[in-house]
C-alpha cells in the first residue's frame, strides 16, 4: 500500500486496508504510526484512557476531548518539525455507553487534528474500525 493513494489529511474507515499495511506504509513514508486497539473499552472515558496509554500521552493528559485535541496537535507541533502521521483507532465500541453521537465527537477531534496539520502542510491520516 502506498500512502500517495490516500488523501493527505483525512479520517476514514480502515475497511480497505489492514493495520499491517498502514504501519508499513507509514514506515516507508517516514511518518509516525500511532495505533490504539480499544476493544476492551466500553465508555468514552475508557476509550480516551486506551488512546492516551497507546499514544503515550503525558501524565497530565486531561482525559477529555479538548485534551485529546491538544495532545494530537499543539503538544506535538511544539516538539518540532513533523514528517506526518498515520493514526489507527481499532475496534471502537458501538454500545449505549459509547453511542454514535459520542463516536462522532471523538472522530471530530481527529478531523479537527487533520485540519490543523493540513494548515501546516503535514499529512495526518486517521483510520478507524468498529467492533
């Protein structure tokens, strides 16, 4: 898989790709690969906790959507020039504690992060799956 075939700043379903393909494509492009399998999470808080742990967010991470955006954008931007990002959120829950509205709010954070990086001409591709 080549990343050139995927828009540089997008949030989309992983359906057409495997995690291994995305990881290899990120490595070939010299981009960061961020992977979180949230299969054990049932609620918004558990999803945020799983993402924070998988992405090794700082201890002071606020565990809310605003803090998630800050960690995906400002915190990383301040650390210097970035080569690009391939983010995978695998097995997002689909249940009453993590309903469609909550899921869309989470994905909106990643869409906003994609826009943030697009303004800086840095690729940010986020792929997700549901269980």
